[in-house]
């Protein structure tokens, strides 16, 4: 229930504020180029993305499949018997979701082929109270989300494949969030590597937003807004999934920029919602 309410608050924040800006180092923003991303809204058939000098081919998508199975209960305990007396039923469900897509991206000179897959498995406790006032509710017990991509540069000078991995794990038993508006704790990590170079991928969240009246407001929770890409402990790109734009540092060679654009576009096209956490 808490996760659902937090997700609803994110929607309210998005519709009530006119300016939700990704926080980024001033030194980076002054030396980087912001590129609005087109192709994320509207008709998704034959979808293509464009930002700056980069453009993708039509995104070839697989089926976004979701399946739910009820876990078998090995024995009925005292708690279950007591709940049944009050006609309250609870069921543990496992939800599996898969999605995959592929496309190519280029700047007119350099190009790369990209293959992506994302998976999520969640265990939920579903409680049916059979009461109109109390209603039914679902409690998330744990979830594991993983995103992986293969980037194959089509260049003569640099053709090493890159592997992209982003994952997050939530376990309610380890959750340190105690206050209502505390964001649930989860383990998360992300990187892209070709075996020689590594790009660290870090999630971005902000708490300060600008309301319609121009006044800056501090939200009671942090809003997920995108990803920060780092090389050699310095920011080289920012993926603003909330504002739908990509920032890439100017003082980089064309091949490195192509890899960063590839990672950014792959993250922009993710479809599976990570339970709002």
C-alpha cells in the first residue's frame, strides 16, 4: 500500500509542478550539451528516437509479457485460521515480467547496434478483506529487477562490444524506511563496460521542485529523475528520463559519445516500472 501511495504522489508531483530539474554538477552542465529527446510520446508503432545529432532506426520490440502465479502454501498456521474466521483471505503471488527490444543508433558517421532485455520478478502478499470499507490491498515482499544490453559499435577503429547492466533488489525484511514518506531501501547498481573501460551508471533523485507559482518546494520524498553516467569518477553524461533529455560532456571523442548516446537511448526506452521504488 505504501508503494502505491508513493507512486501516486509522484504523479501528483509531476502534474502540479512546471519545473522538475535534474540535479547535476555545475562544472559538468557548463561543459555539456543538452539534447531534448523526441520519439518518446505519441504513436509508438515504428518508434524512433532523435536527440542532437543522434537518431535511431525503428525500434523492434518483442512482447512485454507479464505472468502471475499463486504460491502454494505448505501448511496453514494459526494466523491463517484466525483470518479465515473474519473472512479475510491472503495469497502469496509471484509476478514475472519480461521485455526486450533492439535498434541501431548513429550520428551520420558512426553507428552501433543495440540489443536490450529487462526482467522483473516480484513476490506480493494479496489480502482480500471482503469488506467494502476496508477493500483489498497488496504488500510487496521483495522484487528483483534487471536490465541488460549489448552495444555493438559498427566502426573499424573500435569494435569491442559493450555490456550494460542495471539491477535493483528490494527486500521488505531489510527495508530501513520507517517514516511514511521515506523511500523504500533497495540495493542497486549499474555499469557499462567493454572489458577495458567502464561507465558507472547511478540513479538520480531530487527533492526540490519548482511549483506553478515559481516558488521552490521541498517534497517530502525524493523523485526518481534519471541516471548519471560517470567515467574515471567524473560525470560524462546525464539521462533525464523525467525531462526527456540527454546531456553529454563536450570534451569527449566521437566514439565515446556514441557509446554514451547508446546507453542513454537504451535507458530511455525501458518499459518495466520497477514497483515505484
